[in-house]
C-alpha cells in the first residue's frame, strides 16, 4: 500500500503546532497569514487551511477580522471521544473505570502528600454539598465531580487535572448507572458519600497509602455497582 502524501497545509500545520505548543502562551497572537506564508514559502490559502485544521483541534481560536490566538487548554476533544465511545456501547463505562483506576489511585496518593489548605477546603466543600443534596441525584453528581476534580487539582499536576476535566461528561453517565446498580444491591446514597469521606479523611491525614487504598476500594465498589446496573438492563431488555 502506498503511503499517503502529506499536503502542504498539513506540513505548515505541524510547523505552527510546534510553535503553539512549544513557544507561545495561551492568548498569544499568531503572526499574520502573510507573514507565515512568507516565512514558509507557501500561499496564504495554504496557511489558512493549516490554521483552520489547528482550530478544529482546539489549539487556536479564530475570530472574524482578527488574527488567530493560541487557545486556552481545553479538555473537550478528549471528553467528546470518551462520551461518544460510551454512547455507542454503555459497557465501555467499565473501560472508563479502568482509566479512572489508573489515574485516581495515584491522584489520591499525591493529594495526600501535596494538598494544601485551600485544596483540602475545596474537597471538604464538595463533600458537604453531597450530604446537603443527597436527595437530588443531579446535584450529588455535580458535587461528586467537584470532589474528584479538587483532588486532582490538589496534586499540583496540571495534566492530571486536565484528564479529570476531560472525563466530566462521560462520568455523568457512569455515576447515574452506578448509583442505579448500587441501590439495586441494597446500598444507599449515604454509602457512596461515606466512601468519599474515607478518601478525604486519609488525604487530610497525609496518609498516601491509605488514600490510595480508599480510592481503590471506592472504584471497586463502583465496578460492582455498574455490573449490577448492566444486569438490570439486560433483564429489562
């Protein structure tokens, strides 16, 4: 099979991408189409096509009448991929859970080591909110998301925080399904909140091993709840 020819626009897009990711800060303005075309010896049309491909990937923002600017980091493309995969087959929620386990056990451990007072306060506020709105699944979910995102932020690792942000939408489907399974297994919303409280207790105590173990147990419970939900759906079908 013959290799596909790389177009001039793709080549220029890669050159601009290197600059966007390696040299420029979010909000920085790109050179004009004319300047880029002159620098790389291509037409303005080729530059325009290259920049549009970078816009589609969320790397630059384009506004009418203005030069493109470097976009703020955006987790949406990753989140859209996760969400689309789960829409095609909800059983991929178990795959998503494996991704969470790979990330969040270490997140809990790092948070126990690195979390400052503000980060602990954010996680406490999210947990308190879960308790206050325990009769409203949507609000519990929103507070649950904030809890896990606050732990990721507490690590001080922007990439971990970015990945957790990317999973926000698909995790909505995961939590609704796992809660349905949890209740079917005889559990309560209070049980789920207590799982989070145990994680935070170990993070607050600076117990990295304990925080990791509490997160691992929480995600193992979630896996059992998801399987119970799938069993219910299978019987209903």
